[in-house]
C-alpha cells in the first residue's frame, strides 16, 4: 500500500487502499488507461465483452457476450472501476489534501480474467496540496480521467453518460460518508462533498455532471417508517441475469409499504 494511505486503510479496510499502487513501471499485464480508451485494437471493447460473458449476458444466437446489449454489463464494469479508483484517490484528496497523478495518461489499470478492473498503477506518490480548493484537487480526476472514460464507454455501448456519472457520485458519496465517520465533523470533507455532489455547477461555471436531484421514499420496516434516499440514476444492473432492482433504485416499481416522502430542502453535507 502507498505509505500515505496506510493510516486511512487499516484492518478490514486495507483491501480498499491496496487498489492503488505506486510503481516506476506498471506490471506487464497492466494497460495504460489512455491506451484502453483510444487504442484502435479495441482493448476496451474486448474487456467489456469478456465481462459480459462473465456476467452471463446473452447475445445473438444465445452466445454469451456476442452481439449483445452491453449497457448493463458496462455499467457493472464501471462500478468495479470506480470502486477501485475512487476509494483511495478521494480519501487522500479530501482527508489528507493529497493528490495522486490520476489523469488518464498517468494511470495504468490491471484487469482480471473476466475483464474486471482490480488495481490501478501510478508512477509517483503525487503532491501535498494543503488548503487547496476542491476543484484543484479533483479537477484532473473528473475532467482528465472520468470524463474521457465515460465518453469512451458511451461510444462503445450506448450507455448514457448520466448513468456513469451517477455511478461515480454513488461511490464518492460512500467515501465521504466513511470519511466523515473517521474524521468526525470535518468541514473540509463536508465542503468537498457539497461541491462535488450538491452544486449544479463546477466552480468555473460549466455544469457539474456529478450533480443530480435525488428522491426520498418512506419504507415500512418492522412496523416503523424508514426514509430511504434513492440513487441519483439507476445503474441498469437489474437487467443482468439473476439480478433485481436494488433497494435504492429510482426505477424500482412501487411496492407495498413504499411511498414518496414529502419534498424536503437539501441539507448541506447530505446526499
């Protein structure tokens, strides 16, 4: 594990910090992210097809992964990609004000046999940026890595980019929830969360693709009402073989004991 991450990822959390590695040369199997996105040999399409076969997605003639609708498989693939990348990167950026070199041209990714992203490799340990703005610490991640990645995924599969940005927002929200549990009422972490997830515009004025309205429903659990915040976008994973809607899916059909909550004002620091 990168030494600066060790205090944040201990015990059961250690595997979440080990998905980012600092190496002068990435392993032989690793693929530079820029090459994955732009290489004419269709590396990304191959990874998505392999992952679709692994998930049992059937295409033309009943052949797994062949000529199939890859949208749900691509969304599932992106969730694995984002989990491995965002957890250590966002934890360092918000809790430590430390930035790793995460532009697409600086990062390589290792895929497992099913095409699933499992580990990222960076050439150096990055830079401490104490007191810097959210935009300064997250700009390269959003605009020089996630944006071109989502453009490429959408181009190959027709998966709407808003779904991919919703997947990213979902993972960032989880990181911020855990960071605030670890650090307590840390204003700098809450500010990052608000800027990235609550603000409709990026500080330079362009639309913030991570921002989207959320709905809340009331579910009865053990006879008591429970407020459930729905995800910003459906990830489409309910379309995968053997899967169903998750408990926070905004597309989940109405069920007994589930009703819309009264509209509420957004609370700073809450997703």
